[in-house]
């Protein structure tokens, strides 16, 4: 199949042990952090001493000479789309001289802040206007404590979880950041200030994003899996992460994920259903050396005569399954088809990786 590259994602180390439970989603089995993300070795804190100031100077060790030489750097920001769903957009932000990258990405989530002139069509910032970052504290257990000003409290109750999802997914793009904990004016919060969402244990990607509810699955015997579906606003096309509950264990989970993707996320998520109704997975998925092999019937093809699979179908499958532990690439095969091609007629000669769709992404 056609060689495509690998999207990197990650987690950052920290030492705050949090207790308590999240409402509903906190019981979800911990999902893996984004694969191979860039590393943040330190975090900004209020420079009340020379030692703290020194930490500010070392907030992120990028180790990338080309990035350091450039005036801008691509960052993933999780913003609100026109349908009120949290989705990532890759924006070119100024390359901070002091490497205060974690502080910078939070500041670019603030309404009326520096992101305003850069917002993609249909998107808006999620943090309340006037919110300031007062300090960051990176612990060895992967918890990043974020201290913000009291302006943070000025949001509508219905946006509370969206704010948590936005901050969490934006900050966990940095390697070794497992989860975030919130402080307001230096006071650690056990729950969110407006609608009372419990956050005593912190908030991580395991809590999900744009969660779809279901009455048909036994949540105790299912896993929360984040799937990616295409969406569009005017000419802006992007992918929305949606957390769904899927039954299955170990390698059985891959088949369950594919079947759930084929069915789609439901009617209330405002994303595009890209699979033909005739699409079937005809063999048990096999994971070997980081490559997940999937075998479908010809129903997956957009053009059976040309053996063409649509780009959106391929990207939906690859983005979703490479979020799973140990899956680095996906090798899609179709029964009775020798060679698959994309919409441009290019052959898939090698397994497909996420970076082939988003080469500038840092997650």
C-alpha cells in the first residue's frame, strides 16, 4: 500500500495524585494518550523565585532545529465548531522565544484572545474572555496543574464539559502530559465552578470527547473508543472526534470498532456518515508488528470497477484505529481486489498511517 507517515501524539510527567471520580465518564477504562506527541519537559509557573523563573525558560525542549528557526509552529487547538462540537484545528502560532508552549496554547483557546483573527470558518474559542494563565505545574505522574484567573468562571453551564475536553485534548498533545488538574487563583478545584462536574481526579482523554450516549450497551462490559468522522462547514473540511462505547476485549475490539464506524455515530452528532450500507468486515482483524490488517467486501468501495476506496473512508478508518494501543498503521484489503487506489488513482502499496492525512500535526 502507499506509504503515508505516522502521526505523533503523547503524554508529559507530573506528581499530583488526585482522588474522586468523574461524572459518568470517569469510570471509563483509561485510554492511551496520543501516540508520539512532542515533549514538554517543564511548565510555566508564576515566577516568584529565580528557580521558578528558570523553569519558565525550560518549559518545552523541542529538540527540533528547524522548528526553532521558524517564526511559527503548527499546534493543535481544540475549538468549538459551528455545531457546538469540540474538534481540532491545526494553526500556525508564533514560535515562543521562551518555549512557554503550554501557556501559549491555553491562551489561544480564550475568546477574544490572540486566536480571534486566526479562527477557521465556523469555529470559535472555548475559554471565557479575559481568562489568564497564572501558572503551570508539571508533576511526575503526568498531571499538569493549570492555574487560571477567576475570569475562567464566566461560562455557560452547557459549555462546562466542552471546556474540559478542549483544554485536556489541547494540552495532552505534549509528550508526558497524561491529564490536567484545574486551579483558580491558586485554589485547587474538586469540581467545575458552574455546573459542578467532578474533577478531583483530574481530567484526561480517558474521559472522552463529544460523547455519544447509548441505552443498548452494558457500559460495564464496554470500552470508550474515540472515533473520527468527517464534517464540513462551508469550504472548511475537518474531522470530529466522537467517543462511543464499544463491546469487546483485546484484539476483538478492532472488529467491534469497525462495525461501530460502519453504523455511524447516530443522528445527533452533525458529522458525515461515509460508509456504504453494504460494507462488511469479512475476516477477523489481525495486528502484527504495529500493522492492523482489515479485510472488507466490495461494499466498501466507492467505485468497484476502478477498485477505488474513498479518501474519507480511508481517513476515518486510519484516524480511528491508530488511536488504539500498538496500532501504528492500517492495511486495508478487499475481497477479489488485487490493488486498491485512492480518489486520485494512486495505489495503496503500503499500510497507511495517520500522518499521511495530517503531515503537520503534532498530536
